């Protein structure tokens, strides 16, 4: 079981303010303690599976800011393909949950699997802890672990929403999730020299290790985006960091630069 928790969610979540921040904090705090055990129950139990799950639910929940779609649901009125056969069903069975459950038929089906009467109590689907279980049941039903095992974001996105809506945002969340899980694993496993467990990175490198590098550069006070792409801005930030630490400012992140970065964790 991967010990994913509130801290991982915070690392992935976007910075928001006001009421949105209050809602985000409530959702993250509500699901943080049980997240690892619930995911494990649904065999979302590898780094790739967890990363893809978190990326998809982060996007679907607007960065863990809501478990209920912002629209009224009126657009679903009369949608027989969703089981909305009675007046008011569109609003009554609007999208709720970390992966938005929509339509009377889906509320009936998922509620039956979870042993909860969601059809007669649709608002319950927005409760954070239950919304996590709903998302996991949806994940299981759509066989999303298969897409995650292949590290196939396009396939995962199609299985979640039927198309490629929000693909760039989902990709950005996936990069952040992979980086957060890599840091979690590094912190939980004894290692002789953590700096040697990180690959040499340079301009053109991509992936979760680059995202971790960018996160550590930001923590060191350098203005660089976290997108998993080692471009010219990241190279410049590395060179500035190296110069500050009296290392050769060549923009290449090897063991010495990693060691200096890891001292700040």
C-alpha cells in the first residue's frame, strides 16, 4: 500500500483563496486520512495507478475544490440516456463526487454497489469521504487501472469523460502527482546517498524527476514553473542555484547539485 495522504494532495492541489480555499481544505482534510486504505481496496496500489487516479480526480474536482458541479444540472433534464425520466431529474442528479456522478441511472447503479441509497439521497454523493469511494467504484468499473499501467493519459481521460476535455490540465496534474509520489517514496525508504538516486538532468529532460527539481528550485526561492519540462527557464534557475551554492554553473543537475537541493528538504 502506498502511504498517500493529505500532504500529497496538498502538493498536487492548485493555490486558491477565499471560499474556494475553505472548500478545498475541507475536502483534502476529509479524505486524507483514509485515502491510502481506500485506494488499496480498489487495487489502486502502484505509483502509476495512484498518480493517474489523483490527476483525474484533481481535474474533475477543480483542484479538490468541489465535489459538486458548479452548473445547476438543468442541461441534463430529460436525458433518458442518463436515466433522467422524471421532472427535475436534471438538477436532482447533477454531477457530484470527485469524478462527477451524473444522472439517475448512475446514482442508482453506484449506490447499489456501495450499499448507499443515492437515488433517494443524491446529495450524499457530494460528501467528501463517500465521493472518494464513488470515484474508486467508477475507476474500477471503467477498468482505469489498465490505462494507468500503460501510463496512457489519453486513454485514461477518454475512459473518464469520453473525450479529451481538459487534457493539458490533467497532464499538469499527472506531472505533479508523479513528482509528489516520488518524493514520498524517497522519504520513506532508507538510502545511503539520496543524491545518487536521482538521474542527471539537463535541458530537454522531461518527466516527474524534472517536476521534483522544479519544486525544489521554487522552495529555494527561484521563480520557475513546475511542468516537468526542463526548458531554458529551468536551466537558468539551475545555473543561478549552482552559482549561489558555489557549484559549477553549467545548468546540468548531477549528484552535487542534487545533494545541495536535497539539503533543503
